[in-house]
């Protein structure tokens, strides 16, 4: 399996940001880390090993990026307004720096599906819902899609427009909604075991139904906790059925 680490200075984040690429061909899978983790987290916890067959056969080329959650919602020393601004800067880094890098690395405008677990699920889903004209789908695992779960009572426009359960019900942009509705791979999945919140996935699914957005809600069993063994089972399964 081909593995490359790249790094560049991000003008939007004002810091060096790393990215690791696995594989040589296929649609692009953009991975967002959990919590305050880094771009190699999915490798350390053997999720890359779990999806290696799909990488080796050329179905998917995987890109994993850093989080900056410890510079935003997980940083208790920052003012909430600054956390929200930093979150928005991260969105711009993804769409304006990471996406062009992926296209260049793949030598074409390949479909990009986002994925992540836990807090990474919020990021991957929000990234897709905000820009379905760029991204081809999402596989969101064990997430909460209400940013207010992380803002400790703070709320402003940057919070609103990064909280899918808030902005999606009121979204009337038919251009973007039609991008979601047409030929997209949207998977919302969670376990129902310890520390999981299946109600968060059900809530998001109900909103998507109301907007006429086709998607796949999959609630796994009560023996599937909010932990790595669950995600190592989920992601290979869904990669076996998505076809962007």
C-alpha cells in the first residue's frame, strides 16, 4: 500500500498542516479525526488496516487530515466567539486547500466522500452538507450533529451555520439541496452500545427525510459501543457498498 505524508503552511489556519495519503487509485475518502487527534490517528488505531483491501484493489484512495479541535471547541481557554471563528477557518482550509490538494494528487477531479467518527463525524457530515457541490457524500459514524453539544451555551452565526440540525431544517437553497438529492452517498450510522447516542443519528435522518434527501440510516446493535472496534467494523462495510 502506497503511503505518503505531505505538509504545507496553511494561510487560512496560519500553521503547518499535515496530511497522509494511502493508495494509488479510486475515489477519494477524506478522513476527519476524532476529538483532538491528528492525521495519523486512524492508522494508529488500525482503521486503515481494516480498509486496506479496498485501498489495495484501487477502489478508494484515502486522505487523512489533522483536526484543530484543541484550538476551537475543546480549548477551554479560548473565548467561544474565537472558537467559532477558528472552526470556520478550518472549513475554509478543507475546501480551499485540502480539496485542491486531493485533485492534484489524484490528477483529476475525483469524487470525494468524507468520513469520521465521534467529533470527526460532525466535521465530515457538516463539510458535506455545507458543500454538496464539492463533495460526493459522507459516511458519518457515531456522531452528534448539534454543534451546541460542544459550545457550552455560546451561539452565533458561525455556530448556526456549522450545526447541521440547526441550519438544514431551514435551508431553502434548492441548488444545494438538489446536489444532496442527486447521486450522493450519505450514510449516517451509529452503534447503540455504551456511550453511543443513536438519537442524534435518528434526529439528523428525520431532518434529511423532511428535505427529501435520500440517505442510509443504519443503527448497529447494543453490543456496539462508541469505540474503535465498532468503527473498524463499520467503515469497511460501508466502503463495500458505496459507489460514488
